[in-house]
C-alpha cells in the first residue's frame, strides 16, 4: 500500500493512525507478559483458544443481544484470510458465485485468485435486490453469495430485515452458502442496524458470518473470527492449513483477551463511533457546500460515501487528480461487470476534520477545472 503524505487520499479505507489504540495494546501486552505462560507461543488449538472464544462470545452477546455459542466461533487472521480459506474449502476454479453490485473490490480479487466466475446482483437502498436474485437462481446455481449486509463497502447500504429473512430462505431452498461479511456491524452512528446474519448460523448450515478486529481495534493485529454452524466449524478446523499450522493467531488473541474481558474493546468502539460520526457529518456538510452536484445516500455507519456523478467518468480524472493533491477510489473498481464508472468511493475514516475539509476542497477544484476545460 503506497502512502503519499502530501496527497489527501479520500479513497483510503484504513483507520486513521491517530485512532489506532497503541496505549490500550501496550497495557494489555504488559499484563499479558507479566502473567502469561508459554501456551500461546505453542501451536494453537485449531478452532482458536477456548478462553478467547468465550470472552469474544460474551462480548458479542452484549452487542448483538442474542446468544452466541463459543463453540460456534472460529478464530481467523482477519476477514480476508477467512474469505480465502472459505473459497479454498468450498469452491473449485470455474464455479459460479454471486456478489453484490457494487462489492468490496479486494474481495473480488480473492475470488479471482480462486478462478471463480463472478455474477453481480444489483442493490437498491435496502441492499441486495431479492427478486433479481430469485430470477438468477432459476438459471444458475451459485456455490455461494458474498454479501456485506451492513454499511456496505462501498455503498454504505444495509440489507433490510425482511430481505435478510428472504435471503436465508432462498439459501436453504437452493442450497447455496451465504458468506456474510459483517465487519461494519459494530460501527453504526445512529440507529442500531438489523441483527447480523450471524444470528441464523447456529441453525442454518448455509449461513457463514465473517468478522474482524480490523475496524474495531487495528488491522495490523490480523485477527478476526467466523461464526457458523458446527458442520462448518468442523470443516474449517479439520482443514490441512489448520492441522499443519494450528489455530490462527494464538499469540495475538492471547494479548487481546484481557482487553475484551475488561470492557476496553467496548469502550474503544464507543470512542470510534463518536469520532467517525463527527467525521461523517463533516464530510456530508463539505460535499453539500463544495460539490453540490454530488448525489449520494447519507451513510448511517461504516466508513464510506458512495457518490454518483451523472455524466462523469471517474477514471478519466485519474491522470489529473494527483496534480490537485487529492485522490479517491473510482467506482469501476467495485463493479464485477465493468460498470459504475460514474461513481466514486470517498472515505471519512482516515483523515481528521482538517484533512477531510482540505480533501473535499481540492476535489471540488479538480472537478470544477475539469468541467470548464
Ligand atoms: C467489507 C470488508 N471486508 C473485509 C475487509 C478486510 O478485513 P480484514 O482486515 O479483517 O482482512 C475490509 C477492509 O476494508 C472490508 O471493507
């Protein structure tokens, strides 16, 4: 990942360096080194350490409001590695999968690595359009559908409660997996989102929920989890990768354990919610004021504005935009059918107030100059 400090890259979907909780982690590591035995330096239990899964399950119960069984959690080294492992175990090259249009561009890269045929399903304000999915299912049997059902990357949209029920029914009926990437579930800035699809996973073998500490603590930890049916957990734990390497991230999870048990993870999330809500408001006002032609649904959580510029080809700005010392992610990256060229993804997670205001100002100047040239 290139980082050029003089360019304000509003495309950057990483947390701000200032929001990475180094002090929290230092204290947690100190406690760990003062008290831990050597077990966490050994090959770990394939499913992930039992104490860690128990603490994580208790934390999840607090947020979700429904029972989470620690035996149905599997510790990963992040959502990306979870996706990759699931593709390895559940797909073969050439098989078809469905994704949302738009979808997270780097997940599309993982699917490409596995040689999968990707078919897009359109979305509207309530997320994935179920009627279209139903139609496609008459013709194609996908191995799985990849969905980001809450504060989606890049669109910010959330799948409605009613559609969640319909989606799960269809997965049972047509026997395809739902890979639900729920990494933004903990970052609402207003109303609580619908319960995660993880809720269905205990009873419905087709539903696999993927989650991560990257957005709620720090991406560098490379730590996450899968919540799924016992059959899926057994399949993951019994894979060659796990049998050879042991559980993922035993050392990191041992250090994070105390942080979850003491409530500091929860406190960190509350801080992040406050900070990101402020930044979202700043970006919203700045867009209104400086780029009034920008069309978007105001996000209610997550990291992103998905902005439509009718008539503009975002890619065409590529050769000039860096001259204005600003950048964005062009919509086409998030399309699996070469569309969405007139969209941009702008993030409000990486820069503080000053950075966001300067970035939007520069983008406004770039757009103005281009429209006049
Ligand atoms: C939807 C989505 N899934 C997965 C990831 C990556 O997660 P991880 O850092 O846990 O691999 C991101 C990061 O931007 C994301 O937006």
